[in-house]
C-alpha cells in the first residue's frame, strides 16, 4: 500500500517542495530528522500535527527518489 497520496506540492507552500498533506512540513526535513536518529515516536511527540503514516510516506518518497525514479506528487501544479 502506497502512502504517497499524503505528499503534496504547491508553489505557494514551501516554494513547491514536497510536503506532508499540504502542511509546511517538507519531506526533506522529516527525512533529515529520521536520519539523525530520531525515532518516529519522538518526531510525533515534537510535531503533533503529523501521523505515523506521514513519516512512512516520507520514507517511501525518499526510497523512490534514491532509486532515481522520478517522484511527482499527484496534485503537483
């Protein structure tokens, strides 16, 4: 099951960077938090607007991007 529908891109939000559910949480920043060693639980405590599936969507997005597959959010303008 893909969670990529949670990732959106809008030129008026974070300069069009991929973000979680239209909120100002860039996927890149969430991946950096995970890479720094923070657990999903710790991130969810710090950012109560986020859900576990949001972080899993960010990981899925990062995995696809790392595999050099082009990833474009479905509602990209």
